[in-house]
């Protein structure tokens, strides 16, 4: 069986058509793709992006079906329900249930920190969410109500996975532990792993559990004996993604240095190890029902790719502001790159970014650019963007100047740095000829 990898990296673009020799690219996001999923029959794919959107794609036709819009911050992880509905979680602390076509059906609220993972119980009734508030949320998808909370981790919870019978939930945390929870009692059964470094991802196989950690460790634990079956550490850190084929015969590992390693689980040998992204990490991986694997990383695109190919970058990555050498930039551009370039564009079209285009921002009323979905806090704000208000935004921070808005809480302490940023924006956002780029 030929195996394919679907990968996501940090690149902008428009929807791509299938490429028989090189796989399939899914282009159109306006920010890094943080999460990916493939339906059990392999016909559909999901992408979750820093641009707040969830993309729903036809794999067979190589086209976008719909954008699911509703998150108020970055979307981090996605999953298919067996009946075709869609689950997603994000930096807005929320779990959202969508129809197969991307209509928002239910928002589940209650976490006090961003969500990094969502898992579905085998019967499809309960969703579990991993929160950076240190809590695990349980949600009844039939009633739309909370089904309980699991608390005990001492740091952010990064991943959750159900046992095949749905009786047990495993959770991984930055506190370096993997914990086992009895769902009937909603109580911790045991601490399965105490690693010492934060654990980012887990995969549950037939009698074994694999995990990847911040220090680059990739280990496989025998669940019957608690012995280590394999240590697959490749000295690349951190481990950000793990995924197993539906048959359980191969495990894919994605790391912060852009590599994908494919492991045969029969003898824990390395079948493939290649650099999948020229720049940046591989954030997400998911195999489909036909033995293809879906990967996500620092690009604005996702790509199906044959893991049996000769390797090479999966993504048509072009240089972006934040990937340039800072020594080649003016101080104003450096400030723009550090504070603005992931969320905004300087171009008139704005692309699909987490924030609105800054083209023509001087003299524009806050929250008034047509076509961008602002938070109510900004649409109701009586403020004009000019040198004074932009300076105040970064001197005091958005939490004081635009409280309740989507803008991240950040400041620029030095007045000279703020002045240089304002000069750069004035020169590059004028309606008479803005240069290409991004900002935050």
C-alpha cells in the first residue's frame, strides 16, 4: 500500500488542485496550520489555523468545501465525529461543534485557558478537551452540557486520548506526567509516566502507549508491564505531533525542527526519516483510513504527501517577514515583525489573517474595515488610528487601550522603538502604495 502524508506548514496561497506525482496541497489559510484531521473514509480533511478558521476540504476533488468561522482566537485542533460533524478547539478557551458543512451548532464554554487537543469517546457521545488551565473538560455532545471536570495536573494539559472501551482517559501535561482517569468515577486512577519534561502528545496502540516530549524524547510504554518497549528519541526537539495508522502498523512523529519520522510498530524500526518543512515545526499529524498521513506545521497550507517518496520539503515555502534575518531589517520593520507580522497584512486584500489588513490604517476608525469580523469591543470603540493612538496601544497594551478585543496582550517599552514602528507603518500602509507583508 502506498502511504501518503498530508502536511501543513507556514505558507500563504490559494486552493491548489491535486498533483498526482507530489500529492495534494490545500491552500487558502492566512496563518500557520496548527491542527489537521482526515475522515475515516479519507474523503475529507480538516485544517485548524492561527487565522481563527477551520477549513473543510474535499480530498477527492482537491477543493475547499467551507470555512468554519466562529473561534475568537487561533484554532488549534480538529476532529471528525463518526456522523460527519466536526469538533474544534482554540485559544479562545472554547470547544465548538460544527455541522459537516461548517455551520456552528454548539459552543462549549467553561475552560479558563486555551485548548490544545480534543478527543472523542468511542461511542461518539463524550468529547474531552485538554486545557492550559490545567483542567480536562468532559462534554456531552447529545445534550450540549458539561459532563464533568478532571483536575489534578500541576500545569497545562496538552493532550487527551480515550481507551478503546471508553472507560479510561489518558492525559499528558507540561508537568511531565501522563495520568490515567477512571471516567465512571471521574477520578485519577494512577500516574502512568513521570518524565521530568513536559509531554506534548500521546498515541494509544494495541497494548502500548507512545508519547513525545519537550526534550525530544519519543518513548513507547507497554501498558501491561509498564516497561519501555522502545526509545525512538532522535535528538530533535520538541516533539509536537504523533499519529498512528488505523491498522496500528506505523507511527508518525513530527518535531520542532521540521522532520517527520515514520516507525514500523512491529519491531519499532525507523522506516522513513525526512525533513518535511524547510522552515519551522510539524505541529500535527493524522493518518487516514487508506494509510495516508496528514501533517500540520508552520505553513499556511496543508499537503498530502507520499512518505515513500524521496523526501524534500512538503511545502512551497516562500520567505516571509518573520523568516528574514533581523540584521537585514530596519528597527521599525523588526518591531513590526515581532509584534504584527503573523496576524496582519499590509496588502489591500488582507488575505486570511487573524487580524484585519493594515493597509490605509492611518485615519481609519477602529473596528471599521469592511469584511473583517471584529470583536464587539472594537466595533463599539470611538477611536481613530493615528500616530498617537498606535503609540498608546503599544505603550499601555491592548488590554488597556482596546479592552475586550482579540488583540494579544503585548507592549513595546522603548519610545524610540514605538516611533520606529509607527514610521514603518506610515511608510508601508499608505493607500498610494503599500508594500507586501504581514503585521499583528
